[in-house]
């Protein structure tokens, strides 16, 4: 499977891609990534993408119908990157769960910052673009599911209060990180206090699930 998720010889939008066509399509998607990472969706032009890819303007329409269509692929790739951000600190040999929470939050925040312009464009387009909204919601549900299973596991270990509903708690915790990233981190950009935000959300997560008492210090 290719970066674009398409194999040579497979029909895409009614078109069958040869190996050469597949390379051209991947080149366009890669170019679109670079363009949309530096230029908000409304300001980006198809000519920017074709120039970045080094292909003729008309070539674009051999593979995509519109700027919206290729942006959806870029958005899906970015959402996949956000969803697969590391959750465990590889240097955490002691298995400190609070340290892993901090590490996971930092990796997610850094992934948002790397893709800041695309993420902001996704947020704007999700209001009117059903495909982007579906992809975004699907990614959110996956994230919530992972947190829900983690909380349930802590309850089985006797760490987390069994009266806490894993699903609703997961919604609250996951949504907190998403909104902190989208509404605060991305607005601040290079001036963002990422260390402070990581420490803050880590403490909320740790105390919510019973990993930290008010007297214990969270290491971010």
C-alpha cells in the first residue's frame, strides 16, 4: 500500500492508475501536504500544488476533481498522525504511568504544532465538509476508545475509582487535550508554553484516574 493508500492498477474515482500514474498522484499528495502546511486552505491555489509537484496544471485533474478532494487526503494523513502519536515514553523504564501521560500529551501537542495550518483548516472546513467532519469524528472516537480501555484497566487494578464511568471520563479527558491543543496551543504557535500545558493536563489526567494525590508532584 502506498502513502496515498492506493495500489497501481486500482481504480480511483473511476480512473485506473498505472505505476507511473501512481507515482504522479503520490507526488501531488506530497506537494499538497507541503502547500497546506504553510498556506491555509482558503488561500492555497491549485497552481501552488502543481508548481510544488513540478507538473503541468492540467495534470491535477487526471487524479483529483478539486482542491477540496486533495485536501481531504492531506487531512486524513494528519488525523492519522495525531491518532498514532506515541503514548508511552520509551525511556520510562520504571513504568511510571504519570510520566507516560505527560509524554503522550507532549507528543500529541507537538504533532498538532507540526501540522498547525492543516489542523486549523480542518477545523474550519469540518463545519461544511461532511467528509472531513466524518474523518475528524472517527479519529476522536478512536482516541476516546483508547482512553476508555485504559481507565477500565486501571479500575481492574484497583487504582481508579470504580464509580467513575470510563466512557464519559474518556470523553472529558480526550476532549480536554484536543481543545487545549486547538484553541490555545495553535493560537500561541511558537510562543506557546507547551511545558506548562503538558504539566497542567497531566495533573488533571493523573488525579482523575487516581494515579496522583494532591500532594504528589506530576513530572512533565
